[in-house]
C-alpha cells in the first residue's frame, strides 16, 4: 500500500515510541521505533504531519461526506472500536526553530485548529504520539495518498476559531507555541530592561521563564519543543536590547517609528492584494497578517 511507504518515508530518524504509554515510552532510533504500536510522527522542531484523534467510530466516508472535510493522507483505525487517527501530510513542513517565522506558525496553528473542529477531533490530544500505521494492531484504510499545501487545507476550515489572545486562548497543537512565544516575549521585553546580563545568564533566565509558563499548560510541551522558543527570544532581545543599544533605540524610536510603520503597512498591503488574487478571503488575510479586517477591506478597494 502506497500510504505505508509515504508514512515510513516521512518519520523522524529518532522518535518517541511505545507499546504502553506508562511503561516503555522513550526515544528510539527509527529502525526500533517502527516496531512499536505508537510512534512520534513529527520532529520536535517541525510539523510534517497534522494528526487528529477521532474518538468515535468513523470511516473515510464519514469524514468526506458527513464532515465535508478533506480525506486524510493516511487513515489508521482501531479495528476493535473503529476509532482512528487521521494523518494529513504537509507538502512543506512547518518549522519551529530559532529563526522560524511566527506568522507562518500562527497560520499553521489556525489551519490545524480549524480542521480539528471540522473533524470534531479530540481537542485534548497532544499529538506527540500517534497510532503507528506500520504496526499490525491497526487497520490502515486506503485513501488518496496525497500531500497537502497549507492553503488547500485552509480553504476547508474557519481560520477564526483559533484564539491566542485573551482568556479563551486555544492550547491545541501549534496554538501552544503561539501562546508561549507571546507570553515569554512580553516578559522578556520588560525583564531585560532591568539589567543587561551576559548572554548565557540571560538565556538561562528566559529558558527558566519558558519552562515555568509551559508547565501551566494542561498538556505541557516537551523540552525539545519549547527550547527553541526560549533561544529565539533570548537571541533577539539580547541582540537588540543591550544597555547602549536600548538607549539608542529609545532615542531613535520616535523618529523612525512612523517610517517603519508606513513601510510595514505598504508591505502588508501588497501581500494582502497578492493573497486576494490567489483567492483568499478577507478573513483569512486578516488572520494571516494580524491586521484588522476593516483595514484589509480598505486595502483591497
């Protein structure tokens, strides 16, 4: 079956795996990991698969006809109760490393959360481990072995379901990355102004803060998932808010802020028009550019 080849070719070289979550869950080389019932489908710092946990009896027809959702690349079912994990392969992985685009992560998080709602998937599912499609205990039902562009999946969902601000912020999937980045960044901008430590001292402080905030999630992320957030914020703040650099920044900020805002608006306006030409709705453009929809409408006139 072609789906099994696609699955095995798009797994990390080292992955968490187990037969029993409470007994033998640990990182193994791929050659050993694929022998287990459950396996980690994504690298810690990138998302190649969107995986959704369907905690009810389901089949491809229900997904396609009743949910009006795209058919998954791989459909892995428990033959005993017909519950399933749905795997959507992304043509381009979404990276979460030190230099990753936060706009791209936010967009992917919105698509992921919107599709979870459309599928009526379990929103408490962490996504670290999934049913191993190569294991004999599961049934793999043949579907179209297709890799998706994010935009294709976005066309099928409501991107406005994801909230990363306010009391109702969504912790599902990549939404945790967005929340953690925003909260640590806000703290770091204030904290570094209290003093200008050496980089290693500052990085450790940012990492400690990241770990503390991560622990507040209902389903905390693994160290290898959140350390990149800490490093990205520590690098940027330490490089841009040194003692002398911060003083200069304060001096110049008022002068250049108007110019910077104007240029950013021009860039966003051009991007909004290009997205509109590609068929994106004003709501999708507003979410992607983090810009009020009234502004988007004005730009598109």
